[in-house]
C-alpha cells in the first residue's frame, strides 16, 4: 500500500505553491502531488491578465484594493479574509519573484502595472499576456528539485476515504486511478489538500480546460464537506467567439483595461446604458449587459474594438492574443474581434476557514475549488491567482499541527476494484457531457430558471450514464461525468435556495 504524509490533488498554482513552501519548511515530510493529466494542464497556465497586488504605495493602497474587492463581491465577501489576502499579497509576490518568476517592468525598472475591470488603480502584475504560464513553469521547475516531493502525472483521484472518530469524519486516504497502468489503487495519507480547480466544463461556452470538471467539489461533497455559493459562476465577458471551440480562447480583461471598447453589430458602444464604468465595470455587469444586447438583437456575438489602439504597443503587450487572432485571420488593428460571455470561474466551492481547513479533519482545500470568503458573488479580476498563493501559504503554515495529531495506527479494509474499462464508451460519455453542458447553459442563463426540471434532467443523465457502465461495473469517464453531475446538481440546488431566500425576505 502506498503511504505519504501529504497528498496534494492538483498541480496548478495552489497545489504547487503549497508543495514548495511545505517541502522547504519540512524536509522530513513526504509529499505526493497527483494530477489527472500532464502537470501543466491546468487553469493556471491559461491565466493571461496577471495577479493583483498593491505595489505602488503612492497612487494605490491596501484600502483601495480591499474596497474594490468588496464592491465586486456585492456584499458577500468576508472583510477579514479580504484584508488578509490583500495585505499578504506583497509578501507572496516576493516569494514568486525569488524563484525567478518574471513580471513586466518599464524602462525605469518599475512594475508595468495593468488595469482591469473593477479595479480603481493600475495594480495587475503580468508577464505579457501569459502570466499563468510563467508562474506554472517556474513552480514546476522548483517542485521537481525537491527530494521529498513526488509528482505523479496521469493519476486521477477518484474518491476520498474517511474514518469516523468521536462521531467526526477524518480523511485518511484516497483511491486513485493510474491512467498508464489502468489500475485503481489506494494511498494512505495523514493529510489531503484538494487543489482541483473549477468546474467551467459544465457549460457549453467556457474558457476552462477539459480538466475543469468539478472533481474536488464532488470528492469533498461525497466525503461530507460543506459546499457553498456554487450558484455564483462567473462568466467572463470577452471569450473569442470562433467556431464552437471548447475551451474558448480568452481575450483578457487587460485588453479592456488597455482601452479596447465593446461594440455591437453597428459598431456602437452600448455598455454606458448599463453602467457608468462601461468597459471597466466588473465582469458580472459587463457579461449581463452583453447577454441583454444579444437577446434584444438576436445576434450570436458582440465585438471587441481595438482598432483605435496603437498597433505596435498592443502587439507588444498582448503577443499571445494577437497571434491567436492572426491565426484565425483576425487583425486586431483593423478587424473587430467577435466575443461572447463564457463560464470562467467558480466563486463558491468547498467551505474553508482562513487556513484552508474544511469541515473534515485532515482535509484542506485551496485555490479555485475552495470557497474562502474572498470573492463573494463575483470575483474581482486577477484576485484568484493571489487567493491561491495566500491560502497555500496559510495552509502550509497550519499543516504541521494537523499532521502532528495523526498517526497511521488504524487499519483499513481496502475494497477490491474490478478491472477498469476505459476506451470503448468514451464517445458515449462525450455525448452525455455535451447534453449536460447545454442543459446547464440553458438553465444558468435563463431569466426564469426551472429548478425542478433541471434536477430531473440531471437525474435522467445519471441513469443514462449508469446504463453505459452496467456491463463493465466501473469506468473512468463515468466517474468524471458523475463528478460533473454532482457539481451541476449543487449549482441548481444552491440557485434554488437563493431564489427562495430572496422571495421570503
Ligand atoms: C483562460 C483563463 C484565464 C485566467 N486569467 C486569470 C488571471 O489573469 N488572473 C487570475 O487571478 N486568475 C485568472 N484565471 C483564473 C485562475 O487561472 C484559476 O482560478 C487558478 O489558476 C486556479 O488554480 P488552482 O491551483 O486552483 O487550479 P488549476 O490551475 O485549475 O489546477 C487544477 C489541477 O487539479 C487537477 N485535478 C482536477 N481534478 C483532479 C482529480 N480528480 N485527480 C487529480 N488531479 C485533479 C488538474 O489536473 C490540475 O492539475 C484565469 C482562468 C482561465 C481559465
């Protein structure tokens, strides 16, 4: 049986930063990172805009960043958490820079700070328009150098194991699927840290990669953790509308911060009708405004207009976006870029305290899968990489105590798994996934949501999925699809609860 002190599930910014900090401080602890695809296949590597940190103490202040975050979260952020994250940001940034992460500077050697929607100041540090990739690569390089960290790619965690002590659940291990060997195995561990990212793949239009199927939410829910605020899925207003791609390519918020306009079919700006901040309003406001415009015009997309911006500096600032557009035959200096809102970020998730501790002993959750209290109803742009760093730090500071409380004394009965069946029913699950994505898109974007009908449809999809597996007992696509159904049902139920509470108040 495999054994480790700490099992980290996920190799994005939160998992890697936690691993780095913990491995450095506690070389005596063994750390295993499991990730269901290749290590770099994460939301993190796709982040373009950057990371929000107050570095210009003359023009900017912690108080302003706190105020912007609270305003974006629309009354649902926890002020104590917002303060902790904003005030810790410079220290966490320093740690990233110390491992060689590079952020753009001007000719005077000052940070070249970007502006994004909802921010009252330029405060976004970025590495051109591939900030996440820069962070992911530097963290992966460091991680591979630690003798006490083992990084296991193509290892999908499929369930958490809990035992009960004094009527309370304690997490003691996990079952995982090794894609190369086609086997399911068990790993015994003193602590598990879920860093599994979001659930954008539940929707037909999303910027999230294929790995974002809400696994962490489903694993934690099955183990008995508390899941909250799943009704707050953030739609990013400027995903590139081109040929039904999944995931959709994102045109960063920073492009609007740089001066791009959103226009309709007639080339007219329309956001002022909805909010005086226009292109610089928060994402929820801009996405809703675009959706309303699309409904009233029956068009499929609106446009981002960059034609008035200086071509050379635009290309320098956004090389990845420019070359992606060029590949599709779109030249930002003379063409309008077609855009639609797309599911982008899960604001809710596994409820944790300020140290990333869940309701289950020995189980932490950090990064996008966690609901920390920072984002409220709507995440402020570039606050999520920051949140991942701060909560990875907090959890790393706290984990020593958790580990000290736990020893591998109790015995466990490990069930025998049948032979895994993988490839043949893969297409069948692809079709079911598409049905789920359409169902969730229709449900989430509808002004008159039918909660009961949506729940019934989810149950039907579940029955279909089970019927595919009857011959084979267990299949990996089934497990991933079941996770998606669990996350979808949580979104529907929590939307329903919120509507009921609003009606009653
Ligand atoms: C296109 C795009 C642009 C963005 N731009 C920005 C930005 O500019 N600034 C910002 O702050 N935020 C941005 N975000 C959001 C931000 O990138 C994410 O919130 C953040 O990277 C999440 O990091 P994470 O560590 O929580 O998870 P991720 O980076 O998503 O990593 C999740 C990991 O979990 C693994 N995993 C999942 N399930 C399992 C399982 N069952 N078993 C094993 N492994 C599993 C995955 O394989 C992956 O390794 C952007 C997001 C996208 C999609």
